[in-house]
């Protein structure tokens, strides 16, 4: 989205597409946003974040962005003036930041809906769960194959024993290796 086409209303959530993740901010009007950011703006597992009020152009940079009130169908949004007032009152505060439980998306959804949620974390957990399930299924298949292989090994061993019990058609040749 181009800033000239930008038509957010105060209290709207802004999703900014970074290279490997989405950064989230809350639009407060006059082309300004409030957002939770980490030192240097880098992704961190856990650290102290800072609530900032900045021009949307500075936060977005050259990245793609859009209005995305992603949980409006799940939760009713709070009144815009309450959302903006609470967001502005938090500017300058240092808050605990955790990639999995208290990131920028949690921050803005808590302001808009009163519920701190992150679809990025939920999606990552689902993908991780799927990968784990596929891995467990593959491991189970390997165990079953191993058991079947061992069952076949028993059958083959039994066949070899039977062959040994039968007389040989050709006598064994013994060589004297010391000559």
C-alpha cells in the first residue's frame, strides 16, 4: 500500500511486512502510529521493548503494509478514542518483550480488543506441531518397518536352518591352506 492511498482510522491495526515476519503498529491519527519495538528494531526472543510514537512513514520505511484488524470477527474492538488514549499513555514506557508471549502483535491486539493475541505465534506453533506430527509419524513408520524387517529376518533364519538340516548335494571341499 502506498501512503497516498492510506485510509486508516484511529485505532486500526497496521501490519507491516518485514522480510521474515510482520511488525505491528496501532494507528492513532495524523499519520502517526504507536508500536512496541526492541532495541535496534531487531527481532529478539526476550528483551526489554519500548513503546514509541512515530510517523508511519518512518516505521514502514520501504516495506509493504496494510490495515489489518485481524480479530474484528472474533472480538469486538474497543472504542477508538479509548484505544488511542491508552496507546498514547504508554508511549515511552519500557515493557517486557517476548517473541512468543508479548511481542508487537500482542501489544496492539491488547490495545484494540483487550486481548493479547499473536496469529504469527499461533501459526508458527501450528506449523511446528504439524512438523512434529509428521516427524513422529515417520518415526513410527520406521519402527514398524524395523519390526517387520526383524520378523522377516526370523523367517529367513528359519529357512536357513531348514536348508542346513537337508543333506548336501555336493560334498564340501577342504583345502589344505598350509601347502
